[in-house]
C-alpha cells in the first residue's frame, strides 16, 4: 500500500515520497507534506536552475541558493 500525503504544492492528496529526501527537519517536512509528483517537478526545476545559472555545487553559496529556492 502506498503512503499518501496532502501535497502542499499541488493542493491535493497524492502519493508521498518513500523516504525523506534530506536529513533533518527540512527533509522531514518535505517527506510529510510534498508528493512524489511535486518532488519530481522540483528536481527538474533544480536541474534547470543549475544549468541556466551555471551553478557549481561544490560552492556553498550555490547549494544555499538551491536550498532557498526549494
């Protein structure tokens, strides 16, 4: 049986993530309130941001920027 959540982004009851995508409180919040569909949309958007802004993920400020956008 799949776990469902009321997705904060899409405003509907959808299939939830299998595990928190990040450690800590932020990851737990995403796990409890964001659907698989919304998370996949974020991953695609994140990829676009990395490519268009030429972000270097070795740079702490780039990682911080992505966390803020999330």
